[in-house]
C-alpha cells in the first residue's frame, strides 16, 4: 500500500474522501490527517477530522491541527455550503481522542525529513497553507515528497467562489503559488472533473442502502451540502469534489488529464486565485502539473459505494 498524508478542511466532501482512504487498506497506509482552515475555522475542521476518523473505526490515525489562517489574506470560509460546523448533516458524536500536540506544519516537515525520499504521497483537500508553510520552513522536503495529489483549481469550468477561482486556491493563492512552483510532482483534480461527479438522488440512496453507519453518514452529509449546489447549478446532482483525489490514486484509469503548466494568479483583485492552465502549450513555461480534465462518474460512484460498504 501507498503511504499517504491527508491535509484537509472537513467539510462533507473531505469527510467522504477520508472515509474512502480509510476503507482501502490494500491501497493506502494513512499515516496522518492534518487539518487546515478553509471551509470553516481550524477548530471545527480539526474536530471534524477526528469525528470522521472515528466514524471509520480508526482512532489510531493521528490527527494534527495546522494553520488557522492563510499566509497573507484574510480567511474566507464556506459556512453557506457546509453549515456552521463545517460538517452539518449527520449527528456524529464528539471525538473521544485528542489532537496530537505537535503543530501540523512541523508534523509534515518531520515526517518527510525522516522518511526515505519519494515514499510518501501528500493528498490535499483544502487550501494549501500547511504545505506551503512547511515548504517555506524546510525547503528540503520538496525533493522528498513523492507526489502531491490535490483537489483545487478550475480551467474550463472556471470558478465556484468567484467567476475566476476555485475555493481551495482562492482562500490561499500565495500558498498555492508556492506549491505550484515547488517542483514537486503535482496532480490536480479541478472543478472540471469534480463537476462531472454528480451525486444524483440514486447515487445518494445507494450509500444509505448499504445499511452501515458510514453509509448513512455519507448520505446525510452529502444530502446537506448539496442543498446549496443544487440550487446554484440546477443539475440532477451536486458535484462531489475531494473524494476524486483518493479515487484517482486507487484507479487512475478512471480519469484523463494532461501535463501542463499551471500558474496561480496572486495579484489581480478580479481574478485572484485563478489557476491559469496552459492546456494547449502556448507558452514555454515548465509543465508542472498533470491537470485532470475528465473522469468516469459511474466508475467513481461504484468504487466509492463499494468501499464505504466495508466500513462500520
Ligand atoms: C473545494 O472547496 C471546498 O468547499 C470543498 O471541500 C472542496 O475541497 C471545492 O471547491
Ligand atoms: Ca475540502
């Protein structure tokens, strides 16, 4: 199994991604979960991360709290999508275990410095603040991270928080800029693909029909968070974002993408946080990211439902 660390701001869709990873021991050894400010404040996200790990019956996975705000800009949150706790929907018990005492950024640095280079993959499901701060504090981790697989950005489908930007990149564009310039192998799951993964009523019901606690919780989480998106897009089902990162690592054959240059806009008030993607190679800027453009929604939901069924 591949060793991964999940950096996240849970978030209903983050929660489903964490559950998918923990349900897949043949694919992953989840070394740790690090919370970051994003969908809601850090305190809630760190609590939610522990609730989700516990829902999967995996209190042994250490959970860390990282940065409470972006590097430069004021924190923008998304209670309007995720609810005031960030994980509205299911009534999950308060976590019965503590956060790790170490700061999430120091955990990332220590873990990557101690492990053999190229042996741990970083999955990012929220703003990139923790990762960028770790790169600033200890640049040598860049050559030790096997790969970063992230949910973030948008090109063809453009923005969900402003007309130009996707939420995770918009919240901390300075951090995203550091990560995209780091030279680390990057795979990006943008809105272009997550908008294809629509949680239709049938797909939501399939989680509930499993009959386990996790399936019921996934049903309740996604039923809550999709309320906002359904009204916004008018589609049969709301997009499902963060689990695509984990699904990509399990079965990359479900997705198609292309290696291109992606550069982050950090200055313009109109387009800040935009992932400017040189899809057609019209510049000679280095090809720094595999930009996933499409995915097999049926295959994705089959995988997700089958794996969630393995949980308590
Ligand atoms: C991203 O923003 C968050 O609200 C979701 O959890 C996802 O990571 C989608 O733009
Ligand atoms: Ca997220």
